[in-house]
C-alpha cells in the first residue's frame, strides 16, 4: 500500500510536460495571447506593462497535477483541515472580529461558522494567502493544455480588472492556481461577487471587511440555505445499486429525495426526518482514487448545500472538510 502511494506521488512530482523547458514555446504563446487580449478590449499599453515579466512556472504544473484531492484519503484530508488547532485559531479570529463577522452574517444570511470554516481552510484565517505571482501562474496554466480555456478566460478577466483600476497588478500574489485574498477568489469570482464593504471605492480582498462581505455575498448569490444540512456520514447496505454512488465532483448524478435512500442506509436513525423531502446524492470519495479503497466506505449522503461548496471548489473532500469544520465551530460558538 505504501509503495503504491509513493510511486503515485513520484509520478505526479516527476511529471512535467515536454514544453515546460521550452521558453520559446511560452513566448510564442504569449504573443498569440496578446492578440486575444486586444480583441477582448485590453489595451496594448496595459498588456505590455502587466504581462512584460510573466514567465512559465514549472512548479505550477506540478502543483496542478499533484493536488491533495488526488491522493489523500478522506479521513486524512479532513483531519488536517478541520483540526482542533484550526478551531482554536478560528475562535481567536472571531473574538477579534466579532462585530464585522456578526454584521456580515445578518446582512447576507450566511452563518459565521461557514465563513470561518472557509477562511480557515483557504488561508488559515488570512495568515497564508500565497506568494505565487498570479499573472505568471495564470499564464502558465493558460499555456498548459489541460485546462487552457478556463485559465485563459480567468487571465482575460484579471487583465480587465486591472484595466479598470479595480486591482493593482503589483499586489497580485496568491495561490499557484491564480486565486487571491483571504478567501482565495479567482478573477471571475471577484468580478461577479466582490463587494466594496467599507465604501472606500476599492475592493481589497486582503482586508477583512471587503473579503468577508464578498465571501458572504458569493455564498448567498449561489444559493446557500442556512436552515439545511450539508452532509451526513452514512453506513450503506450492500444492496445499494452502484449507479447511485458518486466518485467524481464534476457532476453528482442519480439524485433522489432522502426518504428514497433511507432503505439503503443502516444508520438512518441519525438523520432527522424533517429532511426527508430534500434532494440528496451519495458520494464515496475514496473509491477510484485511493488504492485498495472499499466500495462503500467511507460514504456520505450530501444535500444541496454541499453542492454549493462544490461550486466554490470542485472537490468532494474540500466540501466535506469545510462542512466538518463549520460543524465544529457551531459546537463552540
């Protein structure tokens, strides 16, 4: 088992596309991308200034191929991100920012525990927002073929935000994937949901006021319901048809109302009857990813709120970790 895991890790860490050591290829891509940018109303002046120092970052490709969601089992992944240390740090952050957090909670109808959980997992409550050059990261991922269209679009949006003086490009340091701020917003998320909460005519996602309000606004707009659950860990009967088991975060399939699935859940008594008419899915996040994983364990029945977190980050384990940490904060606040 350990040998398989080590080989798996080695493959990801060692894999670098053939073009990664070909700066000529990247420079040619940048020339081509400039034409696309100009066609999308980015001025040549801004493009030349902002993109002048962007470079291909081989480490970004390694991070993209070797994400924890691809190799850590669910128990390990959640335990790291919803630890007692994380809870303690979150409670300290809440005490220092209670007025802001409570105000945002009431204004956007998003629980403070959820916001704390997201900020805690994304940036350890603002203490680690990332040090990668975001422009180079997005350019690298745009150049890479795996998700070129997505990241090219994000880079265009970011350039537009810079063009409109909504972002100072000199401050753009964040995650390897191009996200930035206390809640790690991608450019498209900032464009669509960021809020100038302190009314100073600029949006600073590394400031608690704008960052917290922006995160709450985003969750509110995409449909989070504060009176509904996120998930329950369940014990499944061997009789459950395999078609109901979701192993990928891309799109959850074969959804049914909770009351339908109860016949396949042995610990169904732990799930409140009032949720019977809510739409649910069943996920088995370790299957097809973790070597020698069991077919039916671990398993979770998940609700619409779980899928809201999937919109934030399309990872089965990330959503489970966020909801787990949220529940721990609920037990403390």
